[in-house]
DNA sequence: GTCTATATGCGGATAGAC
DNA sequence: GTCTATCCGCATATAGAC
C-alpha cells in the first residue's frame, strides 16, 4: 500500500514548503540556506533542486500562500458590522501573520533579494490598507466609529503598519530570544488605536475585551 | 604639510565608519560585506582588518554612535512643556533614526548575528520607552494630554514602536526603490496617535501643523 | 525522484611582506 | 598603516549516475 509516484512527489514538494516555512520563521529567511533546508529534510541538495530550481521559487510560493491565507479574511470586509467583528478579523489576520511571520520579519531581505517577492509584498500591503479602510468605513457608517475622511485614511494606514511590523518590534523588545506568539496582544494594541474614535457603547465593549488581554 | 601618522590612522578609521554607515543605510547591513566595504574605501581587506578585527566591531561602533546621537535628545525630556516641544523632539529623533536607518531596518539581522548589537538595541528601545513615557507624563501633568496610567503606557509603547519601525514600513510600502527620507511624515504619523488625547487648544495646534505635512 | 559529487563564487578572517 | 596573497567555509546551483 505505498503511495503512487505522483502523490509521493507532491508530498516531497509539500514537505519542502512546510519545513522551509518553519525554518524561515524560526531562523530567518536570510539565514536558512538551501543546503540547510535539504539537510533538515533529510534529502539531498540535488533533490531539492529538482523540485525548486531557485530559492526565489520557494520564497515566492510561500508568500503566495500567505496571500491566499489572508484573502478570505479580507473578503469578509463588508460583514464588519460591529467592533467584535473587527476584533475577530484582526485576530485571524494576526494568526495568519504569525504563521508566516518571516514574510514581514525579513521583508527587507526578501524585497532586496527577490524582485518577485518585492512586488507581491507591496501588493499585499496595498490591498490590506484598502481592506482596512473599507472595514473602518463600514463601522463609521454604522455610527460606531467617529472619524472624518482623513482620519479614516491615517487610521487604516496605521493599523496595517502595526499589523505588519508588530512582530518585528515585539521580538526586538522582548528579553527572550524566541518569538512570543501572543497574537492577542498584537490585536489589542491595534484596537487601542481605534478606541478614542469609538462611540460610548463600543468603547465600553473594548474596555471589557482589554481586561482579557492583560496579565 | 602632511598629517602626522596618528591623525592619518584616525582618519582611516573614521572613513571606514562613515562609509560603512552609508553603505549599510543604502544597501543593508547584511548585504554589505567587509570586502565590498574595503573596495568602496579603496583600501585592502587586510587594512580594514587592521582597524576592525571583525564586522561585529564595526557594527557595534555604529550602533554606539546612534545611541550617543539619541542621548541628548532624550535628556531634554523634562523640558517638554508643550506639544511643539514634543514635536521638535520627535523631529530630532526621526532625523537621528534616518541617519542611522540601518539600525532598525536590519534589526533582526543585527540581533541575530551579533549578540553585542542585540543587547544594545534592546537597551535603546527600553530607554526610549521610558523617556517617551516621561515626556507624555509631563504633558499630562500640564493638562495638555488627558490619559490615565494605562493609556500612558500603551501610548508610549506605541510611539516608540512607530518611531523604530516606520522607516521599514515606509520603504516597503513605497513604490520606488530608494528611501524617501520624509522624517516629517513620520513625525506627523506619531503625532496623530497623540491627537485624540490632547486638550482642545493643543489639538488645534496639531491641526495647524498637520497642514504643513500634507501634499 | 533521488542520490553523489562538484563547479563556482563570495563571505569573513588572517599571515607576512613592505 | 597598508598591501598582496591566501585559507577556509558556506552559499547557490548543477551534472550525471541510479
């Protein structure tokens, strides 16, 4: 009952991507060489080369997956009718970011080294800002968020900025070497940006949520 | 009228540091090898080695200078009596960050590769948060900023986060490849965080400043 | 598909002559 | 102080056998 050849091939390709993602997240995309990746997988460099001719191809595939992971979350924009919808979407987003944390962590290296990655990253950010603005806009129309057009834009920009860069900063500021997952803390930090602009009722709700994310 | 030998030596050392800073800022600390640095300086690798035995020593020296550059700005904390004092301090800070932008841009690489740099970076961030909190606290006592203790902490944290990571994000989000200096935009973005908590008078002042930093 | 073996180049670091 | 020459190791990439 061994798997057919085609399935085995898919499996190796899949193993490469999964393992690479893990190593990238743990050690940084710049640090993880193709050789080390092959060693970790217990396959030969030649075999790795058979599946991916360049490191760039692996990177692009992983970034593409990250993009696909974000897509359904962002599609939910119109359904954001209350603060906790926003909160939930934020949570999913941060989980995705955490699962692919190398993407933003090593953004500078990736953008510098792989032109294809650079384009994709910029696209992700542009889409994210647009989506976030749409979400905030929906909240504003529902009277939950009190902002003018300019504040809306600045807020959306700042939320995306926080989402993308938070893990870099958290890791840097942390005493320990590992990456404290704490996506809740990240979401909380973003929500704090929103707080002053919320109406009374929603602000109270935030204060309630806040209690759950402090220790 | 040639310079005495000692002075020449100091000069080469200084030239190394200056050129290295420029290359780091332009191309990234990870990308710039000691060999490329030597080539750019028109000196031999051996000569470079004479002045700095390791790349880490150069990095540490540069980070130390960045720290020293920040120090006098941070010492001015008690003198923050109005919003535009804060604004000015912010401006100086962002100028310093821009002049040493590789420090935060490549923070992950630096922290990973050079333990000495990691410690220094963490110290810089810790001091910055403390300083910022002190500044905000002064503003709060003067009735300019209306925040409770928790908001103060979160705000300080977020301000430092923005200051350190902004250039990374700005560069990533930008279409062009170069680094748009625009420290004004960065300072404006930080000030926006403060706005909702300001008293009436100061908020108007901010709105006035805002006009100067939009195109 | 997977392996072994290897080409080629660049990185940091260093010895020893001048 | 500065150079030339060079070691060593690791990176990416690849050819060719199985």
